[in-house]
């Protein structure tokens, strides 16, 4: 009987972009699924990291502020960069109050999945496991 409980072997990296810190740390879940986790706390640093190492998955929080001058949300720059990598999956975590704004962003950029906060760990796991 095999009692090995180590995570599945995967070389896929997951870039976690956390700007708001408004939800629990999901790193243990990402690692349990077998992802190698890279974390950044600003979109600008995440874009720089993406130029050095292309992640298989990006998980980023989305927020809207009406005082943004040239964009609608915090993620347009990151999403624009991700568009050039067709095989990179993008998962956005968002507040339900920002659903209409997120739809405006989705009309311009590819977002493979979006989950409403607070995100269910089961739902998050289901999406990420399907991308391995």
C-alpha cells in the first residue's frame, strides 16, 4: 500500500498576484495541487516576473476604483501582458460589487475564469486542477 501523500509532480508555475490581501492565503492549496508558486504584491512586479519566467497560471485579485485615469481596474496591464502568452491561464478573484466592471474588462482581455470573493476552496481547487 502506497502511503505517499506528497503533492502531484508538476513543473507548472502559478503566479499569485495579491494586491488587496482581502482573502485567505491559498498558497497551501496551490502547492498541494503541484504548482510551483511565485507571489508578487504589485502588478508592476508581476509583469516584470512574467518577462523572466512564463507562468502556466496567473491568479490575481481584481479591484475597481473610479479615480483610475487611463484604465478601469488594477489588472489591465497584467492582462495585456498575459495576452501574448496564449497558453497562460488567467483566474481573477473579484468582489461581487465589481462584477459589471469586470465584464467590461473581459470584453477587452481574455480571462479564463473568474471567482467571486470569498472564494470557495473547493471551487478554486476545481478550476486549478482542471488546468494541470
